[in-house]
C-alpha cells in the first residue's frame, strides 16, 4: 500500500490536478453504472474513492508546506 502513495508523491502539482479530475470523472461514470446495475464489481468504486483520497492528501500536504502554486 505504501507504494501507491509514493507513486503519487513524485508527480507534479499540475499532474496531480489532472489525475484528480480524471479520477472524479471515472467515479461519476462508476456511480452511473452502479445505479443502472451495469457494474458487477463494486470494489472498483471503493478503489477509485481511495485513489482520489490519496491524490487530495498529497495536494493538501504540498499546500501546507507551501509547495503548491
């Protein structure tokens, strides 16, 4: 699990924001699939939420340190 957050920490702020947007869009699509019963594996929704949380955590860390914009 530590490897996932380390992979995110090496990304630039711009790349993190791109990843945040794409993850949010992916989660939106997954929620639609759940609502229409097209998604058979609900763990992908949970994994997406965890990925978004990791990205937001790293962005917040950088904001607090003063490294963001």
